[in-house]
C-alpha cells in the first residue's frame, strides 16, 4: 500500500450517448491523468458508477485502466457489495485483472454491526491476492466503520490501509495516531486532504482530481512535505471547485465539469441525472477560477 500515497483519482466512467461504457474516452482520460502527474488511479468506485454496471462492464473498465496505465502508476480497483459473497468474488476478479490493490467499501443498506463489518472485510482480505484498502463512507452506506474496528482489521496481513470519508477529522486522526507501521490512511474527502496530510496522513483519493489532477496532486504533495503555506494557497484556490463538485450527488457535477472541459460526454446512468443549470453555473465559475479552460 505504500505505492498508494499522494493523490489518487477516483475515476469517473465515461459513457457513450447510448450509456455504454466508452473505452476510448476512458483511455484518453487515463493518459491525461498520468501526464498530469497523478500518483495512482481508482476505477469502479462510487464516482465510477460501479453499482450501475454489470460484472462484464466493470471488468472492461478495470482492464482498460490497467492496460492503459501499463505500470506507470498503480491501480486500485473498487470491489464493493452489501453481499459478502459477491464482494469476495468481485475481489477475486479484480485481482485476476492485474490490479495493484483493492478498495472495498462498507456494505450499504443492510447496516451491519461492527462485528459484522469486521467479518465482512476479513472474508475479502482472505480472498484477495492484493493489498486491501478499507473504505469508510457512512454518508453513502449508512454505517460508520469505527476506528477500533478498522485497527483490528489492520492486524490482517492483507488489510493495508483505509480511505476515510466520514468527514470526521478526529476519527481520521485517531486512525493515524494508533495505526500499525505501514498502514496507509487516505482522506476520502477532497476538502480534508490538507488537514489530513498535515496530521500525518498519507494522501487522498479525490473526485476533484478528475478535472484538475495536477493541482490536486500539488496540494497533497505540498501538505505531506510540510510546505504548509504552499498547500494553503492550493487549498483555497481549489476549494470552490471541491464545493461545486458536491452540489449534487457525485459524480453528477464532476461529469458536468469534465464535459465542459471536452474530456467526456455528460452521460450518467439512472437514477443519476445530468447537472442542473445552477450547478453548471457554479462549476463553470469554479473551473475558471482554478485556471481551467472551459467551453
């Protein structure tokens, strides 16, 4: 998991006008991300609309990213389900596709206990041949992976890190404070990347870096290196864009932003819809403020 430090992009999945996966646009997006200096890539997460794709489509997305990256940056693939058996099978498929790591979120909707969460992740870790990064995102799943549970899971040789998106800085700091050697703590909230890195965290899995991979990487690297004034400048320059990307449910705004930049088409799968005019206006202003040319 030490390869998954710095700034990683939670990649959107480009779709064609008829809502099929668009491998050509995905390849171009990956090439641009790497050229801009991103540290790693994370396909098939919630930003990638993984839960609206079937097994074949998720395999296509991950294989495309792995083959296009060609070892230049590591790839951490999402493998999440609220059915532990399905999460285990997805983990095995992603490992077979040649990824460098697995990202698995807490099960959504069925709201297990902390012991249920522990056993769920142990089953995934036992099945994985790659390092597993836990993903705590209670705003989406309805359950919070408590630090005590995450730290117990860190005792497993395959559980090598956590993406923490609870929005609770105190919770993230507790993980950093008590983690074992080599256990990577990544922010799952763009706006918390600066304080998490300053507190000793290892980086960020970002939505906003879909649009501005270079500047987001610069922010994370500066914060991790202790260059706090430079990091502050980056943070406040990019904060309006971070905010605009969550005016509606992710990835609705970030796909609208990428479409304004000419990177992908603004196509989502139901139940998500294209961005509203107000969100589009805010995105346009925020992108321009960040120095991005938009159509």
